C-alpha cells in the first residue's frame, strides 16, 4: 500500500511522545513493506531539513511545507476577538498545505490518507470541497492522539486565576465545536486509548473507531550496561510546554515534595523535558534537579530509580510511561496519567491520585516497602508483549485493509 501521512510537525528528533508516535507508525509501515509519503507542516519551532528522516529508507519520502505556527500574542488576541476557531488549531490551517495535499493526490496513486491529530483534521473538510473528476480522495483515517477539548476543560476546571480560567474555557468550547465538526468527517478513527474511543463515538465519529495504542521501537530502549544507577532518586520526563505536564509538575512540587523532602532529605528528584520554563531552571535547595532538555531520554531514565507521572489533566496515552516500562523502570502515576495503558496497580505500576496517597507511596518506596524490582520486571514484560511497534503496525494495516474497495 501507499499511505500518505499528514502531520502537524516533522517528527524529528524523537524527543516528545507525539513525535515518537508519528515517526514510529511511519517506520513500522515501511518496515512491513509499505510505501509512506509524509506531508509535514514544517514549523519554526521544529524546523527540519528535507533529509531529516532519510534513515527510514527508500520507501519513505518526506514532503514539507513551511508554515509559521509560532504563538503570537497579537494573533492570539485577534483570534479571540474576531474568530471562532480555536487558536491552537487555527495556526495549522493553511491553503499552502491543502494545495500540496491535493497535488500529491492528483499526481500519485495513494491508497489511504492518515491524518495525525486534531490540529490537521480540518484538511478532511478541505478535501471534501475539492472533489472533481481529476481528484479521487482515498479513505481518510484520523489518528486521534488526544480529544483536545477534554484536556482544556480539565485545565480550566482547576484554574484559580479568573482571567486564565476564562481563556481556558473559551479554548475548550471552541475546540469542542471544532472537534465535533471535523472529527466525524473521517472514514475511520484510530483512537490511542479505549477511553478516547468511547469519547470519539460520543461526539459522532462513525464506525470504525478502533483502539490502536502507540507502539515503541523496543530496540531504542535497551539498557546500557555502562550507565550507573543513582540510588534514592526519582525522575520525571516530559515536554513542559504541554500544559498538563507543567500543571502536574507544579502540583507535585507544591503539594507532595515539601513534606516528602522534609522526611527524606537525601532523596533527589530529577526533572527533564523540552520547553522547561525559566522559573524552573533557577537554582534550588530542596534536592530537585532540573535538567531542561536532554538529548537521550533512555540514558536519562536509566540513571534514576523511580519514574513519577503526576498528571492531573489530559487525554490520549503517555508514551513516556511505555518507554519507562520498556526500560524496566517502576512507575508511580496518577490513574489519569496511566489511562489507556494495560497496567494493574501493584502488578506492573503503582497508581495513586491524592497528595496524601502519593506521600504514602513515596514513603513506602524510600523505606524499601514497595516491591519495585518485581513491578519493574512485570512492567518490562507488559511493554514487550503489548506495545512492540510491530504489533501496533499490524493493527493499523488491518484497519487500512477494511477500508479498501472490494476487488471485482
């Protein structure tokens, strides 16, 4: 098959969960013998050369369109006052991208178009308006990384600042209208968690709505025997310019860490992630070490003992948890943080929600009362059994085959 993948950024380097998810489905399809053309919006923030993904081989081609998606206070204000589109999605709507998409479909035989996430879902409607004898639109699949409006509703519900709460609620309302309009226009939807699959059906997405998790290229996450583990350490890694990650970290540092640090002053908390705010990079005296962006997530993870995922808002699936499990790391997460991942509390993960529950779990870990070695071993087994990228790729292909016209 020839799959055209439309994505909101070039997925390289592999430093965020979204980039990894988009890259690995393309890599898996190519490895399975398919041809993939990736049409990527080349953003200023993640700008890459046309050769950035040449490592995927001759059956893969990257086509980019430069679009300025940077957040601008002036453009955001104009959007708020004069538009009804959600600003975070409007930034990715471009006639240039639509024209390139139509050009590829007119000049090449494409069996299926897969669009990655809400921010490029508008192009399904754009294609619907371009129907002509010269253009045949193949089946359209949406890969729903998140149901975006639910995330913004959660953020708004916990925001104390009235101005910020108003802006978050406005974004949530606009995103819900946007998603209810555009997401049901696809021929099929691949939801990244079972919970999101139900939510997508609830906003009118027609069947098939399939649960297909994110996969992991296991070879990227093999332990390095030369890396030494530092005892009595916790770690968190994730993009800190994604509001749910930042919200969760601020909660951890405000509601959990002061009391735990007072009891266990020798324990260190190590934090890494792209987009780290300057305020977090200031020197600290509470054994919290903020690394900012790190080149290698596997190397960072391997150095420390217990992975923490204090997520309070969000949707979709935390690929970093799967990566940590693949590395054989015990994980302490909120239940929302682990939503959609096939884990069981006390078996291959530790799930706690309130600050007091987190304190109790951290005390048990620090005192050696949590069976972390057993939990880590089961976590690695779960990741290998369920989230190997080859298995995930096969599920995508099975969905694609169901959408192909019957041969006469």
